[in-house]
C-alpha cells in the first residue's frame, strides 16, 4: 500500500534537494561585498526617488487576498466539471451551494466597499 506513495516521496526529496542546491549556489556565487550602488533598486534604468519602503493601503492587500481566494475557487470549478457525470445530481446541488456561498461572500465584500479602488 505504501508503494503507491513512493513517487510522491521521490518528488518531495528531489524538490527539497533542488531547493537546498539553489540556495547553496546563490550563497557561493552571490555578491560578497555589497555596496550602495549594488544595493540600489533598478527601476527600468531610471534613478529611483523616494524611500524604498512606502506605506501601502490595506485595501491593496484586501483586493489581493480576494483575488487569490476567487482564483483558487476557479480550480474547484474545473475539477468539479471533470467529475460531474460521476457525481450526478448530488454534485450539481453541492456545487450550486458552493457557488451561492461564494456569491454571498462577493456581495458582502462589494457592499463593504472592499472592491473600490481610490
């Protein structure tokens, strides 16, 4: 029974090894003596102005989280569409309940003004 998980274990080991390898290569070949010129941000060839750390509105993060949330839900729709025939009417009803929950969340965010950009 555990033999079915062997490919996943191998993939996990390779992913961890590649991660450590990339970090080690970056450490070995990375810059050793940072200077102000090397540490300066590069913005399309233009000299940056203002501080590097600026305050960003909470609305930006809220919109980003909502985008990620609804983007991930799209994946569930795709998976549901693939197995719809196997699920039958029960799967159809459950997906409508799921879509209703998403719609209620979207309406709530809309009414609270989370989608307004100033």
